[in-house]
């Protein structure tokens, strides 16, 4: 890659991250008691940190920032669905940092979306709690 003048740092870091992820998945299958931080942590950090630093410190292209956000959100979804702490936490941190950075680039008037997003999350969480309470109550009322 050095001979071909590849200047995109992700070309060097993402293969390592993919290999680390593969090793983590294999280890997790062999040792189910392994934590998600040990299995996925190094791969996620190797995948996100270089791109996040480039996006924050330089005039990164919009494509890089969009792909960073999409990858981070996909990691959050994966972590939530599989109930793995490391992908959920790392994906959330990267998503928040990248989203705040993107909002500051488009103008401060878009920062009003932050409290609106927080309210939507609050309403979604309380709605989920109410739904679970309703399901428990239905189970109790079905008893004889």
C-alpha cells in the first residue's frame, strides 16, 4: 500500500480491526464466559478511533463522517440486540461525539435538536416501561 501511495489511514487500521474482530468472535465461541470488552474492545477501538480523530481534527470529507456515524449506529444496534456491553458503550460514545461534531459543522441553530432528541429518548424509555408494566398486569389478570 505504501508503494501505491494509499493515503487513507483506514486502509491500514480496518484490516487490523477486522482481524481482531474475527479473533474475538472465535474466542467468544470457544469461551462463552469471555467479556465483550475482551472480545470486541480492541477491534472496535482500532476501527473507530483513527477515523474519529481524523474527523475531529481535520477537514474530513462528509463521506467519512457519514460512514463513521453509520458504523457507530450499527455498532450500537448490534450491542443492544446481542446485549453486549462493549459494542453498545463504544458505539454510543462514538455516535454522540461524531453527531455533536457534525451538528457544530452545520451551524449552532441545529443544536436545538439535542434537547429534542433527549426528550424523545425519555418518552421512548418511559413508553417501554409502561408497555412492560401493562404486559405484567395482563398476565396477572389472566390468572384464575
